C-alpha cells in the first residue's frame, strides 16, 4: 500500500469519526427535545421523530465507514474483534476499547428499537437511555484515541457538541419543572 493510500485511510477514519460525532450529537439533541412528544413550534412531532431516526441511521453508516477505515489502516493494528469486544486492541487498548464500548451500546439501542413492539415501551425507554452514556463515551474515544484530536478544531468541535447536548438537557429539565407541580416533582424524586 502506497503512502497516499495510507494517508487516505487516515483522513477517512478521522473525518468519518468527526461526522459521526456531529450526527450523533444532532440525534441526541433531537431525542432530548422530543422526549414525551413535546413539539417545537411550527414542527410536527412526526417530523422530529423522523429526523431523529434518520440521523441515527446515517450515523450508523458513517460509523461503519469509520470502523472499516480504521481497521484497514496499516499504520495501526486494531483487529476486527477489537471493534466490538472492548479492551482487546493491541493499539491504544483503552481508547479503542472505549470506542468499542460506545459502539456496543449503540448496537444495543438500535437492536432494541428494531424489537420495540416485542419488548414494550418501558423496556425500550430504559435501554434507550443508554445513549446518554454512549455520547460521552464516544467523545472520550475520539479525544483519547489520537493525539491530534486533543487540541485545535476537533477538540473545539467536541466541546461545542457537548455544550449543545447540555443546553438541550437544560431546556428539557426546565420544561419539566415548569410543567410538573412542585408536589409531584418531590414525589417523583423520592421514587413514589
């Protein structure tokens, strides 16, 4: 494999990873916004649900490209099993393992969505909540797996994506506090 091909795989791996971060962020933000079917002005719930679903599927496509390009890159030795089994990669064991863990969580969420009618809404929601862990794990993988992502534009983009999620979560909590009477909130927080 010539040097140009190696560089192409490296750039493909980095760029698809960054696109995954952006798409996953957008999907998580929309998922936070549409929680409990609260709609946005001028947009029907079905449009937001469709965007959320489609962004998630497009994220998977780019994630597949990211994984395949990273595995095909001759500079690093990751191995096919290391893409799904955390912490067995000979290259950057911890950071690739964290990426595999995020990938596994995402696979579980997608699988639960495919069998939602069989497992019920409560179970699906419980599994779906793991996306709140998936995003920071994936972001940590991106920052830790390669030293060139620990500063500059990529780090700024990761921080901006994290802030977007925090802002969306803040609005959701604020909407819940406004919509839920204080007595009901206290009971909910006590677990009753």
